[in-house]
């Protein structure tokens, strides 16, 4: 049966993909063990896997792990959500109106290059030391890229689809709602997923000043004591949570845009 | 039999100006008349401006001068009265076959039951029963084009504009689609303006053939194809068809030799 064979090939491909990923992950862990237990690198530069696990377990035991994870995740989500809520309409408007684009794009392109780290003192000055300042840092790190990605996605929609809609009698509003938006969804979902990843990289910057919780705060505090095992623990946790949000986004994308064809399919 | 005029193209010119200021005269003084229920075909070499002309009739582009009149009313913008079928199908990939076909009806505000009645009819006419819930990505080229045709016809336009709709299909599928189109146009009695560079296709489908020259495109000849009865591919070998084919080929050949000689 042709269908069954295609199904089987798909399963085999997926298994080999997953096993390759697992194998590569294991190779890295093996290398890590070799470098540390084998005495090649000093404990200060590279902590042993067991000391990192111990550091994590300690955080679980004194109850700080859960609250730190939650503080950080909440900050990333809120900062990113603010970006997304603003970037979506502004990006779409930039793609649809040449006038608006001419006014706004130069400003965005300029601010995009400003290093967010350098903006921290300004945010403290304007917003104080509360959570708002933290959300703003994450926002500043993601909004300017996201709005351009949205504008790009929307303006790349196949013009023929819009033409077809016109010849079927669609008004401009109907074209935006029924064609432009659904056609942009795959690109938009992708942009959201990628920028969510970037949001995580700004966490440490957000928790750099006047934070008393969060994984970034843990890393920065551990730096002062050269507690490299705790630093690694914090980094790995950030990486894992970031990876987890990425996987969730991929799953949501499959549900929201099941019709999209990718090159690899 | 005196038939009403459905489409009149009057003195249409199209000049493109590039950003360097260079002017390209794509269409020169195009005049043509398509009567109700007629199947008119424009045949011409690639680049002669036939797609541009169709886009102007469909309202997707504006003529530099001249007018387009449908049922004696001037038209400038695209509208549901002039349905278009393109070479690239342009199906909405997020909608199923049924939803694609019902798109124009949904816009007009038909109820779900009303839409279903019409879409079922046209999905049946194009022979896609059973594929209502399929997504375009699972369909072959020929099937996609059938959906595109059904989608346009479901809107019941007074004029059907087709821009080399079978150009992207393989030879066998093209033959099947041409015969399908002949039967559809007879069944639905729609007025059609069809563009192609394929002379056989023009002779098979059209009852009036406009031959277009190379750029600047103008109509050099109008041929009436008088043939009673259904045309299958066997008609192409009949003497009268061979004669018409030779005539058109000679014209297009002359045109390209003139081009080569810089006339």
C-alpha cells in the first residue's frame, strides 16, 4: 500500500532525526564529563556535571528554584507579549501603508542598533527599579526586530492571492481580514517563536540591576562568588526553559497553520 | 442570431514607464468585441502584452488610454462580474477546496446552506466530488486549476477571463482540462475571454480568435471559427482547422521574422 509505505518512511525519518539529536546531546555530555572528571580543566572554569546538579538540588531544597524560575519566566513572557501586541498592528501598517512606513521605518532601524545593555541606566532613570523596568528591557530587546519581521512577512504575501480576492469581489477590509492575515500567519508564528528565544537572552540584562529574584539574578550573584557551578546551573535552566517555550510554540504553530507547506515536507 | 455585446475594448493603449524614464509601449490601439456566450481567444507570442490586456479588462491594471465596457458600462476596478483564472491557480492555501470555492459567496453574504448548494454544483461540474475537505497542498496541478475554475464560476460572473490557465500543466492533463473547459462553457453558457500562446488550444476552444502581434501588441487578425457540434481533439486534423492553423502560424512566423530583422 503506497500510503502505508509513505507513513513508515515518515516514522523512520522522525526516529532517525530524534536519535541523531539525542546522540549529539550525549556526545556533548560525554565531552563535558571527560574534560572535568579527567582533570583537564580546573573546577573554576568548568564545573563537574555532578556539582551543577548539586547546585540545582540545593536550590530545590531551599525553595528558591521554583520562585526564581517563575519570576524569570513571567518577566520574559510579559516583556515579549508587550512586544508582540505592539509589533503586530504596527508591522502590518508598515507593510500596507507606504506613508506610514516612510515615517516609522528609519526610527525603528536606528533604535534597533542601540545596545540594550547601554540603555539600562536610562530605563532605571525613567522607570525606577520595579518590575516595569524589567519588562521594558525585554521589550527593548525584542520589539524593534519583531516589528520589522512582521512588516517583512506581511509585505511578502503573494500578490496573486490578493489579486484573486479582488476579482472575487473582496473589499479592502475583506482582503486584510480574509487573505492578508491568514496568509501571513506562518511567517508571523515563526517570528514570534524566534523573538521569544531572543527574549530569553535579555533576561540577564533585565535582572542586572535591582532584582532580587530570577535566574539572571542567581547567575549574577554567583559571579561575585565565582560559584561557577551555580552559574552553569542558572544558564542551563534558562536554556532548557527557552527550549521548552520554543517547542510549545512549534506545537501551537502546527495547530494554527496546519495547511502550511515547508520545503522539508 | 443577433447576440448582445458583453465586452467591448475600445482603443486601449498601455505604456509602461520604467524608473529610468524609458517608455515601453505594451498595447497599441486594441479594439475587440466579445458577444454574449462567446468563447473568444487571444493568441499571440510570449511578451506581446496579452496578459496585460487581460489584467486591464479584469481591472487589475489601468489602461493608459481607452475604455473597457462590460454590458455597456465602463469598468475600472476589479469586480465579481469579471472572474479571473490565472496560470498560477492562486488558491487560498489555508482553505479547503469547498471553502475556496465558496470564498466569493461568503463575501457576498450568502448563508452557509446557500453557499453549500452552489459550491456542490460547481465542484461537481469540475469533477472534484469527494475532495471538498482537501487542502490545496494535497492536490495536483490539474486539480488545483479545477478548484480555481470552480471558485470563479461559483461567483457566477458575467465574464470569465482566463490567462493561460493550463500553461503550467503537463501535456496530458492539459488535454483533459481543455475538454473539461469545453463542456463547462457549454453547460454554464458563460462568456469567456481566453489567453494562450498555443494555436491548437485556441482552435480547440474558441469560436472567435484574435491574433495579436508582438510588442507593441495590436490585433492583427480576427478569425471566426465556425464549427457546429462538440469539439474534441480530433477536429484539429480536419482540413478547415489545418487551414486556420496554417494562417495563424504564418502570421506569427512573419511577426517573429520581422522582429529578428528589426522591423
